[in-house]
């Protein structure tokens, strides 16, 4: 008897302790705890449920609790619950549940387990639910953002399974979303790269940080129809409760690649035709000199020997032939000078432009003296370039400023304006000015605005200037308000000597 009572007491004590533990657990958890009978009905008041849903005991007793579920979720949740009740296996689902304090439905995750009696029959269900609304909403926003992204996107887990795909991905790869979700991402990789892919994926997850995939390699995606699309892929780690995932953003670069190729082809073609043209100008001007010299020598001899010995008409014709030959020689020499900007190009060096300017002024000494010109200048900077050509450039511009003078004695200023890596130069005069409609034209070969009787010249000077400036990666242009003088601007590179190779071809002359 005595032993029996003691044992019962111990058993009661153990039971009380266990219940206390259970109650502590229930009140300490942030989840709501609930219990139902074996058929899934509430048979006693559920304070947690009541507080969350605002339902009264009369409303939720029995199967009344179903009313608190969102109408769209009800069918799915009830089916899962029914299955659990029938099989006695654990229950787990996510649903929107009415939340009285905030006056709206919130996402909750519910779980329940069957509590069995000694015979193995279900005695009751004991379950919990917890509010996962914030997480669900963040997930939903994330999903919407991915969906709205202008690029194709897939999210994969560490095993390379596709968890999420957006509409752009469907369009790019030709799959329906349902066909790729849950599949290995290698589905989207061309066969020849598939074997390597798992290793690359492990590489990413071993050191998960945002990066572009492939670094310099050409990447291709494989469409459902087997066609390969050149792509660029950005990888982003996404940290979730279930560990790190990878969100890949995929851009179709077919169009970009095509445009690049086109561009390369055009540039090549342009370079080639430029080279040919330059060579042609060089060869033409160089090789034409020889026969021209013969013609001009002959007609000059004719002139000396036979002037006044034939008739007057013959004298005139010979005179025309001589001046034509002389003029042609000038033109050919100019053309040769033009093509020498390339063929006689020298490597760039760092040079103080004080020297080329002094040289240009020395070459123009006679013109300056004759016209009574005043030439002033700012301090000349150090630039990177070909000093011989810069001398020619300055000489042509200052020479023009003096040549195209008005009634006043010429006043010419060579100005400098440093702008970081670029230096802006200008040559300003008080001459006859230029009408805006000729601003472009005057830089063309043999383009001039005046007859030779007014101002001597052939119209090659500015064409040479432009070629020199462009070879120096600069720009040249003019500004002028008719009659108020002109200002020619050009830019050159300051900074370190960056050697440039001289012209590709070289000829004797
Ligand atoms: P050229 O001096 O042999 O005529 P350029 O190529 O040097 O050839 O100049 C082309 C034309 O641009 C000139 O004929 C002239 O009409 C105009 N031009 C050039 N420089 C000036 C200037 N400083 N003022 C007015 N017109 C100019």
C-alpha cells in the first residue's frame, strides 16, 4: 500500500511538472498555440486564436475557425488539413489569416502534430501558428521586382536548382516558367560548357559576392530550341533563412555584338580606304612631279627660244602653258606637303611649344615686317606631339592671320587655355573675317574664298592644319563675326609622352 501511494505521488508530481513545462513553453513562445479534437474541431476556448483573429468562442468553435481564413486560401488549407486528419501525419501550411488588431489578413505559417493515446489512436491535435507576414511581403516584393526587371533573371540554390524565373527569362530562353522551375540551371547552359558549370557554381558559393560571370570569356545561353545566344551574366548572392542563393541576371548581347562587329568592320574599312587615299595622294603628287618637270622645262625652253619669232598667238599660247605648268607644280607640291603630314610623321615627344612658336615667327619674319604686324602670345605650355608639325600648324595659322588682313595693320595673338589633359590654343586676328557658312569648307583641300589675284595661295594650308591637329587627337575650328577678325581654335594633349608610330608607309621623296 505504502509503496503504491508513493509511486502514484511520484507519477502525479511528474505529470504536474510536465504540464507546467508545457504551459511555460506555450506562454513563452511567440507562436500561437492551439488544440483541436481528432477531427480537427475546436472543442475548448483558444485564447491565442481569439486574440489574433478577434473571433468569439461561439464563432470559432467546432469548424467555425475556417471563417477566419482568406477566402482564396480556404480550399487549399482545408484540403491539407483534411489530409492530415485522415492520415494522422503532421500538418504544415501557409495561409492568410484575419488579424483583428491590424484589421487585415496576414500571412501565418501553421503546423500541427497528432497527440496519440496508448492504443495509437489520435487523442487530439496540438498546433501552432506564427506570423510570417513581414517575411512574406518582402518575398512578394522581391518576386515582383524580379518579375519587373528588364533583364532575364533566375534564382538558383547551391545545388543549382532553379527556384525563380521571370518573364524576360521565358522570352530569352523560350521556356515556360513551369518548365524550368526545379530544374538544374545547366538546362540553360550550352552542352559544351555544362560539365564545367557545377564547379563554377561551387566557386561562386564558396565566395559569394556580386560579380559578372566569365570575366572576359564569351558566354552563351542555350535556348529551348537549341539555339545559342551570346549573353552577359551578373551574379548576386541573396542571403535567406535557407542559406545563400544566387540571383543571376542575364542580358542578351546579340544586338550589341552585331553592332560591335559592324563598327569594327566599318572602322577597318575606313582605315584602309584612308590609307589607300593617303598613299594615292602621295604617289600621285610624287610621281607626277617628274613628267611635269619635263613639260615645264620644255615649254620654258620654247618660250626663251621662240618668243617673238612666231606669231603673237603662239607667244600667248606658250605663255599660258608656262604659267599652267608652274601652277600645277605649286598644286602638286601642296598635295605632297599634305600627304607628308602622314608619311613624314615623327613620333610624339614632350615639347615646350615656345620653340615651335619662335621658329614659326622666324619663318614669317618677312611677312611680319612687310605688313607691320604685331604678334603677341601667352606663355606656351609643354605638350605631347610632333614639334615640326606644330611649327607648321602655327606658321600656317599666323601666316593666314597676316595674309587676310583688312585696312588696319595686323594684330595677332596666340592664346593658351589649359583644360586638364587638353590644352586649347587660339590664333586671333583683326583681319577680314569669315562668313559662318564657310567655317567648315575652308578646312577642305584646295578650298579658298578668294581669287589668287586678291590673296595668293592654293587653299591647302588649313587642310594641312586640320590633318596635323587630328593626328594629335585634337580638334580645330574657327569663330568669326564677319569683318571683326577671326579666331582659329585647336586642341592638343598636355601630359606625358605617349609615343605614336609614324605613318604606316614611307616613300623616298
Ligand atoms: P590659302 O591661305 O592658301 O587660301 P588656307 O587653307 O590657309 O588656304 O585657307 C583657306 C581659306 O580660308 C582662305 O582662302 C581664306 O578665304 C580663309 N581664311 C583662312 N584664314 C583666314 C583668316 N585668318 N582670316 C580670314 N579668312 C581666312
